[in-house]
């Protein structure tokens, strides 16, 4: 029988959500090497099923390269309305199970389950029941992890994918993390990992080994303390629920910390494109926005501003957001995470833009439905090669 945990965080992550959604839409694809993405020559893989990951296919890889690795690959175009519908069904499940849920992307969520322990004293039983509920309601499998903090829960889920259930008991965090490769820590991209491995540091536990201490301090400076706390499994980041459900947001953690506007602007801009596309589909407009950055010391800063009027056409919104981002950026800081939220959502006043513009936007929206937002731009920043932004991300669906 487990004893009551002082703090209990549940993390859930749908397994290869976009690829799994393709199978829900077309059950004849079950078991086939499905990937979601754009066609060659310029398309990229947006999401890879576990069947194609075995061939080395990864998200953000050019489709042409994926086809070389896995010639029998079944390429499916993105289907945003389906993802939105599945996300709503997932939210119905989490709303039933938890008083508050923090969604960090369309298919990942945290819930603080500390107070649920009275009714659900067994964390494994709680996780198992949630997995069953999600599968029954949506047809999607997921991986659930429970731990004393968000980071350990996330790492545990990553280590138990797909269709996994992990419970890291309080006090067992450091022992669980110790043997894992250093790149399992959020924010440890290929470059940092390489630099750390040159020192002989291979596992998360090595971050706490005294003989590496001085070399690690030279490498990370003051950031080392935060990393070592994580390596001990110490993480008191709260679950911040969208109490105000009338908002949408998107955020990503980078492989390498950066403060380069040339890197950050296109990422925030792409979030804006995706979010406004969803707003237009639902006939909503946003009255305000929040730009969020987390620096290498895990400090979060935000800028929240109001639009002059509720908007859902991204070229009209981008100048304000771009200014807020410039305002937020500190030249001496480097950032590990960036996010954009749109809030004060309300039904869009009709018409938000003139008819000709509206028809053009509607046509573009149909193209986005067909091919995904990466092939269509509604103005604003020029884009590089497909995937040039996505390769900077570490998140997979
Ligand atoms: Mg996922």
C-alpha cells in the first residue's frame, strides 16, 4: 500500500498523436508505417509513427530523406480539424478526472494529483484508469507518468513510451534519473550533450559526481545549480492550469539556449500562424496576447498586451507581438523556451477584414487543412527551407 505523497504530479503524453490520428481517420492504416507530413521535394515529416521510427525516421526530417530510410512509408497529410477534435475529447477526459489540467501542447498535459490521493491512493491504479479512459474516449494510446515534480514525470514518460505507465515514488527520483543519458534532461540538446560528454559526463547522475564539478562549473557557470537540482529530482514548478479556458497557447523548448531574434521571431510567428488558423476555424478572435520566455536559469518572464480590437488575422497581430518579444528579450540572457498565448477569446466580430481578404484567407485555410501550415504563409516573415525552424525544436508529438 503506498503512503500519501507530499506532492504528486501526473504527466500524460499521447503516443505519436498525429500519426495515431491518421489511423483513427483511416483504420486500414493500422500497423502500417505511417508518417504525417508534406510531400517531397520540400515537405518535412511532422510526426512519425513508432513503426517508422524503427527505420530512423524522425519528425522534422525532410520527407525525401524519410522515404530513403523507409521506402514503404505511408505519407499522410496533416488533418488539423481532426487533431482539434481529438484534443477536445482529451480535454473532456481530463476535465472529468482532474480539477485542473495544464496543457503544454495539443497532446501533453500535467495535472497536480496531490489532493486526489484520498480517493485514489494507488498512483498506478489512477494512471491505468486514465489510460483506459483516454483510449475508450479517443481511440488514442498514451504514456502516463506520476512523480513528485513535473520534470521527473516528463522524463519518466519519455523513458516509458509508447503505451507506458511509470510511477517514480518520492525519494526515488535521483536514483531513477542517475543512469539515464544526459540528453534525457529537458534543454540538453545535441551541442550541450556533446560538450558534456567530452568531459566524460554521460549520465544525469554524473552531474552530481564531485570529480566533474569544476569542469561542469566552467561549462555551465551559474546554470549548473539548476541542472544539479533537476538531477536530484528537485523540482517544485507548479501546475498552472488554464483557469480561463478562453485562451490558446503554444510553447517549445529549444535544443540550444538562444537570445537571437532571428531564431526566436520565426518560432513565435509560426505559433501565431497556427493559433490564428485555429481561431478562424472556430470563428473566434483574440483580445490580448502573452509572449513567454524561460531563460537558462529557468526564470520565466512574460509580456501581456491587449490588441486594439479582437483579431484573428495574423499579419495584423504580428507587429504588436514582435514588439513585445523585442521588449522582453534581454541581451545578457539566453533562453531555453519560448511561448505565445492568445487570450480574451470571443466570437469574431463579422467581418474582421474585408470580403476579398476574407475569401483569400478562407482559401489559404483550406490549403493549410490540406497540406499543413508549413507550406502556406499568410504574410509576415519570409520563411527559409521547410523544416529549418522545426529542426531547432526538440519536442515530438
Ligand atoms: Mg506525444
